[in-house]
C-alpha cells in the first residue's frame, strides 16, 4: 500500500526551443516530456524515497 496516492492527469509537454519567434515560422521542438501536476508531484515524492501510487486514466483523444 503506497504512503501517498496522487490522483489526476498525466500530460505530454512539447516545448518550442526558440523564443520570440512567431508560431507561423517552422521551429525546433523539444519533447515529448512528462507533464501534469499530479504526475510531476508523484515523481518528486518518489524521488524522495516515499512509496507512491498514481490513479489516472487514458483519454480517447489524439
């Protein structure tokens, strides 16, 4: 049984590398990287050595 249970979403972050360039200009993107506050919290707590569980679901969107 985990000591901490995090409930919520897991997101995928894709970040544009350059700043101050219009989005109409092709660019280099970084990612995919894990995101979503509940998932990041669970990761941070686990890195501190705490037993963590995560409750979420996978959406049907693209």
